[in-house]
C-alpha cells in the first residue's frame, strides 16, 4: 500500500490549502484515514480523522477551520484547510489504519505546509 500526499505549499495567514492523499491497493474503503502533522521540535499529532464509515474527528486547534473528507471510489482523502495560522506550519502526513481484525498502519511521505507572510 502506498499513500501519496500532495497539495502542500506556502500560504499567507488567513489563506487556504487543500491537501489530498491518494492510496493504492484495495484496502482504502476498509481503512480509517487520518491527517497528522509534525512541526519542528514537536511530536506528531492527529489533525483530523475519518473512519471507514465516514465519522470525523478533529483536533481542538483546527475545529471550524479544517474539514476532512474521503472518496472511496477514487481512493482519496482530502483535508481542506481554511483560515490558516502560522502555528499550522508543519509537515502533514496521511495515515491509513485498521485497528480490528486484520490490522494495518500505513503512512504517506508527508507534505510541507508553511503559513507565513
């Protein structure tokens, strides 16, 4: 399984970016998907998650600004990021996991998001 993240870049505070993650293989629809981020000197943290059934959850710091979605027909998960702040600057990683039955945990390569004027 490969996860290919894209869409990162440099944006001014208050701007928007949309990250996408394309998954190869046949496990996507069975996977809980998540976007994580890691800023320099900090631990990786969950930003947003969406279960195989479509339930979503968000870190408090991004609630109301970010939205995660998935398209099982296209094997993609997206993260719409609005009202970006400098503290959102980090490398963002896509994750696919299943924690019951046959389990797996896959990571994408990361995409840099920089919020700066």
